[in-house]
């Protein structure tokens, strides 16, 4: 097969596409595309997309989704990844808001009625030639993706991510993780959000490396792929918890993880207990990073740095990060200096689509994005996130307390399997600390006084829980994030 025509300028985001090599780029199950085959398939699809205003991508965890997004990026047309499990009302809102002119989907995909009025192009992953059209490289601030937020405070907002945000965040991770073209990444994440799509698919392609997608996460798949030469694993805490649970009875899994170069967790905090179980069984530490839809990646533990449980490392190259108090004053480093994380850099989104009010509110006058995440920072720059400003900052007895550090302390108690912390009104303290506990043994839950003493000894007396509720499970979403509003409901 001849080398497909992809100009060097077109391939700015993915230089390896221009090489047209036979090296594997994407593997989903038994199906693999080389860089030459990906260039041909994505180039042919880019020809069909033409100069569409925007395209929706029915983002199943398949080879077709990856080809569709790469094709849109080649054509310079903003892509809107759609969660295949999205509800009717939310899907209708996203389509009204983003107004795509086309929908890209796998040939066998059944699409909901809400997409019926859009022109459909079936994604082919077997093209061998393109028209030879040369696509000019758009400007760095040209929209690349429109990714919708989870909508926890109203209808989802479309974060418009420019091409320079993708490039800068992936290149900063190249530096932090020593990511090269020799790396082979394994993951089983969905492809409609930042973690699975941008980091997990576009990241390896920008490096000229390879990704092996599991389709659906399983410890067997992790064992197989890491054992067959893969070097990196991306996952969320739910996945690493399953790995930690499986390790004592699965020496093959332990051996596979021990051979990995890098284990990365994100999207939510990984419990210290799971960190330790994995490290003990494999000799490998899981590193954590911190990002958002609007900012892509902000911080990470470096590959050549010290992995510390309950931290998300240091700011990435090019990212300015500060902690501020309630009136916007920058805070010094220190364990009791809890402030909101604000970031500035080329990794930031352009705007919330059609929401100038929300966009203006999200930024400070000097261009920092207000993340709404609360953190403390160690003297050496390591960031420790303690929760969300809206739900996890507890003001009790004159202290500002982050729920996350109390949750981590509670998880170190042997009688606690899972824990959440919230605040509730208190006439004397302002707010009192409430713990929601999943006991390791439901028949013998730990007493409130025992947990309070444990937290006071680990942290400080004013951080001890005053009320304890016992649950069979905590409400979490598919990414392992705790849904605290559901606790009080």
C-alpha cells in the first residue's frame, strides 16, 4: 500500500501520521491500525467531512470513534463527542447547544431518534487511499473539541477546547511522564471525555506511540496487555480498587503491573489504602494527576519524582497555579492554608459555548480560571486536593477544613471500607463534621468515638467527625467520583 497523502502541516498535532509507517497506532481488541492505515482512514473521512461547521461523534469505545475524532482534527472541524449512554433530555440539550451538521458513527451503531435529523457518515477504518487533498493547519486557538461538562449545577456546558490546549497539555505530560514513541498505553476508559479520549488516545498518537484499548476494563485484560509488552496503564480509582482487591490471589496480575513503566490514576482521588496495597504487591507506585474538562491537565506526580498518596504532584510545564482565599488573596504554602485552586496557561479552554455569562464568571480579571477545587500545597510544591469549594469546604469553629483529608484519614482505619465527609449546620460551630461510613464488617461497625479519636490523632482535634452515619455503599458515578448531594438526599 502506498503512503497516504497527509501533509506535514496537517499532521501538526500528530506528526507520526505524515510518516505513513507500519508501526501500530491503535489496537481495539483484535483490530489494529498502523499509522499508515490510520492516516488513510482518517484522511478519507476528513474528505467526507469537508468543511462542516461542527460534527458530533457517537463515542463508543471502538476503533471507529478514534478514527472519527482524528479525521475531524485533520479537517479542522470541531468535534463534539457524545456519550452513548446519555439520556434523551441531556442529548437534546447538547445537540441544540452545539448544532452539529453531521454525526459520525460506526456502521452498525443504532442512534437515538434525537440524531435522526442529522446527516450521518459511517466511519470506515479500512480505507487505503484518500483524495490527496491538503488540509491547512488551523490556528492554535481554533476549536478542536467541544466537551460537555457533567452538569452538576444545571444543564451541561460545552467547554470549547482549542488545538493549542491539546498540544500543550500532551507535551507537558511528555515532559512529566517521560512519555516517548516507545511507550504502549493500555486503558479501558470511555472515549467521550478528556481522560479516555484526549489523554488515552490522542496522547499516544501525538507521541508516535501506541494505544491498546480493552473495550471494557478487566483485570484479565490488564494482565494480558501489560504482560505482552505494554508500558503504561491509565485508570480511575474504581479500576485500581478492583486491581488492589484482585492482587492477593493473582500473581500474574502482580507480575504484569510490576513490569509497567508507569501506572497513572485520575478523575477522582485514589484511596491511600489502594495505593499501599498495589505498591506492596508489585513494587510499583500509582501516580496521580489533576485536571478538568476546562483546563485539561494542571498537575501531576512526575515519573522521576516522589510518588505520594493523596497528592496530585506539582504544576505541569507551562501551568501557573495559585491558591487563593475567599477574597482572592494568594495564600502561602502550608498544611492549614486551604484555598481555591486557580490556574492560567495554554492548557485552558476558550469559552463555554453560547454562555458568555458563565465564561466571564469562570475567569479572574488577570486570566486565571477558577477551578472550584480546594487544596493545600506542601513547601516543595506538591498539591493536595481536599475537595470542592461548593461541597467539601467545611467551616467549623473558626477553621476552614477540607473534607478530603478527613476522608483519607478515615480510610486508614482498619474497620472502614469506604468513607465520605460532609458538613451540616451547627448552632455553636457554624458547621459540624459528618462522616458517612461503609464498615469493613457491617456486623461490627466502628463507634463514632473511636473514629473521632482516630481522626484527632492523625490530623487535629477540630477535624474529628461529630456525627457518623453508616451505609452499605457510597453513591459514586462510573468514574468513581463521590456524589455527595445524593448522601443528604
